[in-house]
């Protein structure tokens, strides 16, 4: 890869007659280098600023393993003067981000930084830890991220996309590496550096699996709920886990899904009892979260713990057909059960459920205390879009999320808005 830089003229202005105007160094540059290629130096162009404006230098370094990304913007600015400042936005071990900012008016070409040498020192070799992470730094996609041993002190793998815009720069940077904390926070709260604004979106890893179990007593006895598989989500998606329990008395069903999700607020957990005993119990647990493998509940306890204690039901006088079919229909002559006292109505319906990798119609017959709906018109339970028989109030929302989408929504714009390319400059490690 050659070290040729695109230097872009970000603006040409002419001084008003008789008004003092500064000449500033001008140029932008961005790229990814081997750490061993540094320090870099460059040959800036010049421009005459609007009177009253100052000269600025902005430089951002992001380092991951053996690679370092640098973004440089030099030119005129309306911002107030600022002494040269080096800021460590995120310290290592692992991924780090450092910036240099300077705004001056004391003379022509006072934004005279022409080398990265004073700002960037080769990192000291770090003690290896036990964590391994994919490591990559690339302006496009991470085609071949290598898995590397993280330095000691790293606790999490980071996988994100940084977007830097402003000051003549428009840059996307794909970043993978080792971090000392979970979550999508490489920028550590930084939103702006000089004229550059920065945003980050992350690609989480989530557990992925579907869980269905039918037997007696699932509302009393916790059962294991794990997923061995994992998946990488699309940018901006979160992890989710959803568990739905239906208990008609002598049998019960648990339906669960763990995977990436586009729906749901970040870091929310909801326990709901949709239909209470006496009679059919319908309850759910859902959890949306935004750190790697955070959808890792390993037992149905997360749902059962929120249920009120259930006394042994006292038999009543009514009898109802009783049936629970997670994937199908109940016949019209199901065996009858004696209803618990207080549940004197027969329910015969179904819940259509879709989302989270599952589409099914769960048929339910049993005793209920009130005639009507089990779900009280609820349309979304965690990742599941649900619709109950005869509940036709609203159009059913399309099933969402599920990580089945494509990566095409991610486009890496490469600064096409910068139409004023007036020359090519070169930037070389040692000239
Ligand atoms: C970075 O270093 C590796 C090996 O050290 C080399 O294969 C690769 O070409 C270098 N890349 C650049 C952009 O210099
Ligand atoms: C995050 O930024 C704060 C100041 O804003 C700094 O004190 C802290 O050390 C930074 N954290 C890391 C890990 O660099
Ligand atoms: C159901 O669970 C309860 C509480 O753990 C227990 O007392 C009862 O014996 C169980 N019933 C059956 C049929 O396993
Ligand atoms: C059903 O939902 C409505 C509106 O969301 C709520 O006011 C009502 O209390 C709910 N009924 C039950 C039995 O939960």
C-alpha cells in the first residue's frame, strides 16, 4: 500500500482590502498504517483565510494492535485560539485514541505541524493477557481480521464503526480490538475534536438459539435455558432474550429466543404476567442489552422469579376442554379437565407468534377466570410479535429483528462530497 495522500483544498477565500488576514497551512489526510511506518510527515499547501479567522491543526490517532489510523485536518477556523494540546481520549492497553488540537492567530502559517513525531511514540510492548480478540483497523470492511492475544488488563473485544466528519474530512473506520471495558464506548464520550465530529456504532456478539419445551410444572420448576451458538449483529443492533410461558394446569410450554435484535430499547428488562391464575397462566420475560453476550440468562428462573407464589389449586365445579399445542391446533373434542375454583370460563383460542427466528401458532384450551383475551391486546412480547385469536383491533406489526437482514445497509461513503479536489499531494514517512 503506498503512502499517497489525497490533500484536499477545503476552501479558498480572499481577504477584504485593508483588513489583516492570516495565511494558514491547508490540507486533509486520512489513512491506516503499520505502527512501524510511523512517524509520518507531510507537505501542506496554504490558503489565505477570511480576516479574523485563525489557523487550526487537528490530528486524531486510533491504534489497534499493529495498525494505526491517522486523520489530519489543517486550515482556517472561526474557533477561538487554543494552545497545542494532546488529549488521550482512550488509553490502552488495547485500543487507544489520541488527538492533537491547536488554533492560533499569532502569525502566518502558525498551524505548522508537519510531522506526527512529537505526538506519537511506539507503544511499549505490553504483557500478554489471557483474552484473545479479532484485531482490525480498516477504512472499509474488516476482510481479514486476525485474532490476537490481548495485552494484560483487557477484558472485552470491541467491534465497531467510527465515523469522522468535518474539517474537510469524511471518513469511516472499521475497528476491532481489545478493550478494558464492555460496551460501545471506544470514543469514551468524545463527540468532537476540533472541527471533526465523531460517532460510533458497534457490532455486538450475541447468543443465538431457539428454545421450546413442553411438560408439566414449567411454571414451578426452573429449567435450563442456554444457547451454545453465537452470532455477530449488524451495526446498531442489540442482544435480546425473550421467554414466554403458558401453563394451563396439568401441562405447560416455554418458548424462548436469544439473538440479535433491531427492536427494543437498550438495556431494558421486562417481566409481565399477561393472564393470571386461577386458570391459564401466561407470563413473559424479555431482556434487551448492548454488550457482548449479555443475553446470557441460563435458566427459566429469570421468568419464574417474578411470578407470585402459587398455592395448590382448589378444584371448582366447572369442566373445560384442556389442550396446549405449541405448534398446532387442538381438536374439538379434547379431554376435559376440572377447573380450579374461580376459573369458571372455558378458553379456546391460539396465540400466533413470530420473530426471533420463530413463527408458530400455539393453540390453547383451558379454564380462565374472565372470558376474553389472554394477552389483553398485547402485540409485542420482547422479540415476538404476537396476535391472539379474534383480536383484530390493529394491523399486526411485521416481525422485526432477528439478524436475518443483510449488511447492505452499511455503506461506506468515502468523502464524495468533497468535490473540490484541486491537487494531489504526497505524504511520505521520511521526506
Ligand atoms: C505492514 O506490515 C506487514 C508486515 O510487517 C506488511 O506485510 C504490510 O505490507 C505492511 N503494510 C503497509 C501498509 O505498509
Ligand atoms: C475516559 O475519559 C476520561 C476523561 O474524560 C479519562 O479520565 C479516562 O481516563 C478515560 N478512560 C480511558 C480508559 O481512557
Ligand atoms: C410441581 O412442582 C411443585 C413445586 O416444585 C411440586 O411440589 C410438585 O410435586 C410438582 N408436581 C409434579 C407433578 O411434578
Ligand atoms: C389491559 O390493558 C389495559 C390497557 O393497556 C389496562 O388498562 C388494563 O388494566 C389491562 N387489563 C388487565 C387485566 O391487565
